């Protein structure tokens, strides 16, 4: 029998209660420690959080502050800001972890669309040549090669290098990078 070790997951397994009561995408931004919440960057209307169950290292989600369940429910400013923060997320991943490609997308329509949370979010999944192998195909097992906490550090530093930064934050102190996008920039 083959064994795969993930000792960092013991905290999740041994938790007494679900640490989040309510919509996680509404609750996480309210936490004082952005690193603990895995929020790596914020903008005027959206934020970027690392996925707790990543498909690959750097799997992030761009999430609007407003609890909406459909892209068409976003106002113009939030929609533009969402798109710009997604672009900044792609740029930060390129700088911080150097993937060779990306998958991005939205799950709209709840469980019917593969989503489990009714709060709009865009997935940004870094990809590398050969990152999908026999494990997920025949072993029903995903192999993640880097812990989420380590990826947080890489991406925090990479977001801090973005031209739209208004506050680089302090990852060790639990501060997310703060970006702001001028609606007139092209």
C-alpha cells in the first residue's frame, strides 16, 4: 500500500467545530489576521484568498466583497475592479511561483455548476507542464507539492511588487497587500 503524508492537515481533522459560521467568503474578510484567513490581497471591491483545498500550489480565488451569486449582479465598479484584481493575481502568480499556464473560471449555478458556495468567486489555478499525472486519474488522489502557508508567502511578496499597490502589508503581521485600480487606467 502506498502512503501520502500531509501532516499539516491534522489541525483541520482535529477541529472541534467548523471555524466558519455562515458564508465563508463573507466571514473571512472580517478576520483581523489576513494570513490566518489566507487573504493575500485586497482591492476596493474584491479580495484574493488562497483555496484551502487547492488543485495546485497558488490556487487562488478573486471574490467580491458584496455577497452576490451571479456575475450580472455586480455593479460596474465592482466588476471592473474584479477583472483588474484577477489580472493582478495572474501577474503575482507569474512573479511569485512561475507557472507555465493558468485555468481561470467561475462556477455559476451552485451545485449544478460544480460550486458549493453561493457567493460569486473566480478561480485562478496556476498550471505547469506535466502537473497532472496518473494520481488523479487512476488513484483518485491529488498531489499538492507545496503547503498553502508557503505559497501565501510567495504570492504576498509578488502582490507587493504590483504597480497598483497602495499598502504592501506585512505578511508576518497578518496584513494583506492592498491594491487600488484607477477606473481610467487602460
